[in-house]
C-alpha cells in the first residue's frame, strides 16, 4: 500500500466493499471492519490531519444489535472509525448510479482548484 501518497493529501476515500451473500459474519468482518480500520490507521499515521472518507451502506445499524448481519458490521465499522479517528466522513451509498458524475472540467468550472494528483489505496 502506497500510503505515503497521503502525506500531503487532505482526504482519503475508502470505497471498497463486498457483498455479504454467502459469507459468515467473521469473514465479512475481516473484509469490511478489519480492512477498513487498517486502511484508516495507515493513512492517518502518515498524515494526522487527513479526513478519512468512508463510503458505507444505506441502512447500516449503528446500534450494532440489529438482525441483519451486514448492517451490524457496517454500523460497527462506522462507530469504530468515529471513536478511533475522532473525525471521519461517512457517506451512505445507495444502490444504483448517481444521476450525474462531475467530470474534472465541471469541478474546475465551479472554481475548485485542480488536485495535484489523486491518491489511491
């Protein structure tokens, strides 16, 4: 993982996810909870000012007590990010496609500065 790319970044987006269909809670937890927290810790270790942006799921269970396994694990992940990082941006992702994805030229037209280079995990 090239986490040093995050040393000068303001934010790191974590948008990785898998379907829980056919998975045990332990396996889903490893891929959803453990991996997300490890990525957040690695990014913040090289840049404590970085905002970790986690793309989660619509309908997550922040109580961690619900009947749906994936929602409990996602809720536990969100809670842990907020507890350990102190700040994180958590965005619920709905199933489907956004109505419009802004291209870089559209963002520049809004007056936002062009990013120097993207940072990927």
